[in-house]
């Protein structure tokens, strides 16, 4: 099994990897399908199903689909250009993607939220269609946004397409048990094995530059969040709090006012800064999703700013170790809130961050696996119930608490010798089963939990 660090960590746009980035990616794939087709196209249509319909407005799924069909992609997203494009599309009822003719597309008529028909493959389903001059559909494709910005067609999903395309890798572990056995037999750390796999699939120089960019974007997102205040969009009138908390923490430095537990506020504020940026539609890195994007950067920033002896030279090892754990969770369970609840998002992020921190603080592979297990185990059963379908309440604070749990898990693992009662593989399987059994109203539909017990205005 191979999942690249650049698949697990993708530069994109908020507020949701599955509901914003995924539909935009699906639209880009559909445009490529059209470009390769011999048909003459005149128009476009789209329908959103399941969770993409129920929470689509709050997650900007409609906006992402429109922009995707206009040729926008997450990695190079430009907010000002997107706003201008949306205004032009609303006025003209057309889009003109590169390499295709001007196409009729009136979002009010041609983008449908289908609340009644959930597609069979996944909770996050959408259908994209292209029409001829008579308005007849001549090209149609079903896409599923399966979490973390990953998108599969219905054919790919049915075939069980995984991440193994490409040349073989030296350490193809599919479970944590296999990962630990390979580490023991090779004498390598998890990061060293993951790095060898990455280099087997690409260039070492571009890999180093790529991982450096990931942290650059993550850290820039933290800094924007720490320096920006105001009200988040969406109608709930949620106030940004990261800047005020950070200002207070900075003012208290050196004044001997801080209780030891104040360090939790630092972890939380880093995570909240990211998720406030995400909620505002800013540039974030999936880690492994947008809804959980604050946990891992917060823990890495905590390590760099607050742990004695921390070194930026360890950032790559942190990201590699975290990606290895995230790949195991995705391959054997899910990182999609619409599929398995928030345990699959913030729980997975906490496991990844705990593993990364444990690794850069000198943990053995066994201790790293233990750290991931502790963090994920204590998120089991967590529901995904965003109020008003927005990635704000409880998502922003939840990332802060996920970061605190991750650091605690790493610390506990480092106090032991790596031997523990519950294996990570068992927790991942338990998370998968729990997600399967969880009622749909608690899986990113905003039909249960806090979403119905907190006033939306």
C-alpha cells in the first residue's frame, strides 16, 4: 500500500476537503473527460446528493462546483479571481473553461441539491453532465468525494481502486503490525521507510521542496489566523477568537502570570487559527481533511516554539511519520466525516500528529504506534454534527482539543517502552466498525446532535 505524503497533505481551499475541494476536483476531472471526448458540447448540469446536498450550502459545495466547472482547481485557487468569475457566471449563465467552448450553465437551474436520492457508493456523491445544443445529456459521470480531497468515479469505486498505481516501493506496509515488523527488520524509523517509499515514486530533490512548501503553507495559515479578527461568514455570526487569545498570551509572557496548563491555550490557539481561516474559505492544507486541518500544524508549531531542543530539520520526519499513520487509517477505515463521523477526521488528525511528535522527540517505532493508538482510541465514537452545515461549531474548538490530546498521547507513549495492550490496527478497525454503525444523522448531514440542539441564528 502506498499513499504519498502529497496525497495526504494537499494545499487547497476551505472550508471542507470533501465538500469543497472534492467537488472542485471532480469538476476538473469532468472537464478533462469532455476535452478528450469527440462530442460537441453546449451546456453543463450538476446534481449533489447525500451529505453534499444536506450540508452543501454551509460547506460551499455549490460554489466549489460552479468554480470547478469554470476551470478553477484547489491548488492554485485565487479568491479575487474566483469572486469575479462567480459574478460573471451569475450574470451570463455561462462558463468558458480552457480548451472548451462557451457552455450554458445557470447555477440556479442547472445545479440541483437532490435531498431525496443518496447515491449508492458513498455519502458524498455528485453527478456531472454535459449536454448538446438540444439540451440532451450526451456525457455523464458519477463522482464520489471520499474524504481529504480524494475523488473517485463510480467505476473506480466499484473496482476498489487504491493507491498502488506506480512502481513498487521498498516498504509496502498495509497495517501497523506490518509497519513495525518492517521497521524492526530494516532497522529504520517510520519516517525513513516512508521517505524511501516516496523517493521510489519520485525525485528526492522535488520531494524535499514539496514537504518544505507544505509546512510553509501550514504555518502561513496559522499566522493569518493569529492576526485576523472579525466575524466568520455563513450566517452564524461566529467571532474569530484566535487573534484575541494570542494577543493575551503574548501580553502575559514574562509576567509570571501563567499557570502550567496555559500551554494548552497555545496548542488550542494555533489550531483555532487554522480552522478559522478554513471556515473563512482561506488556503489550508488537508491534514488529513480541511475540517481537521488545524490539529497537525498546531502540534508541529507547538513542538517548534515550545519544546526545548526542537529543530526545523525534523519537520520532514514529522510530516512523513504522520502521513504513514494517516495512510493506514484511510486504507483500513476512513478519513471522511460523512462516512464515519468526526472520529475519522479529528481522530485521525490527532493520531497523525501524536505519531509525528513522538517521532521527532526520539520515540521508537513502537512508541510512535502507541502514540497514534492512544490519540485515535480516545476519539472513537465522535460524531460529525456541524451547526448549520458550517465548518465552525463545534469544528474550530474541536481541533484545539484534538491537538491537546495528540500532545498528551505522544507524551504518554514516550513515558513507556512501546508495549501496550490495544494495537493501533485494532483501534482503526474499531473506528471503521463504529463509523459503519453510526446513524447517518451524525455523519455530516447536520440532521442530529449539536446541529439540531443549538439555534442556528
